[in-house]
């Protein structure tokens, strides 16, 4: 076991873990932040999405060592104006059904709107294509992203 220094949600965090441990398990089991979910374990579904230096990554396949020296953001630490607009739109439109995939969906949507404040329908489809929702709330997710885009433009 190695002592690894991470910055999670703006807080310096020291953990004891193997360098090749999947980041997902370090976040959930070692640090105790359970908003990031295990889905497929193969980086295909997006449930484990977190932000590493502002970019979405699949934490189930990323070794914890890849986060050393970088800024890691989980759903618990998403507090940017765009992130707050996305979360507010999700709540207002009551997007989740089971909610399992939603932390990954919200983080992916936040990255999209940060990079493309006024996304087209195809921009949304492309950016969100790697995030699977077993409940099929894709139309609601898209509406929430459009609503968050409008709200972020007003602020």
C-alpha cells in the first residue's frame, strides 16, 4: 500500500491504496463518497463518471495513481455555476427514475455546457452518448440540459 495524495472536491486527501486500484473504489470505499456509482466495470456505461482536471473520465477503469497531482471532482463536489444550473434543471424536471446513472449524467452534462454553452440537439446527443440510462430518461435528460443551458445564459 502506498500513501497517495489526492485533491478531491477541492480538499487535499491522503489515502492508503495500491496505485493501480480503480479510482472508483478509492472514491467510494476508501474516501467514502458514494455518489459515484459502479455500473459495468468496463468504462462503457458512464455511471462511474467523475471529472479529472475538468474532463470526464470513467473511474472504474482509471487507476487511482492517475489522479495524483490533479483535481478530482465527484458529484458531491460539483458546485460550479454551470453544475448548479444542471442540478437545478434535473430537479425541476424530475429527471431521475431510479437515479443510479444520474451522477455520471450530471457530470457529463456539466462538461458539455461548460465547453458548449449553447449546445445543439446533436451536440447533446454526441456528448451524452456514452452515458447509459437503464430507465430510458434520455428525453428528460436532453430537456434538462437545454433548460440548464438557458438558465446558465441568464446568470
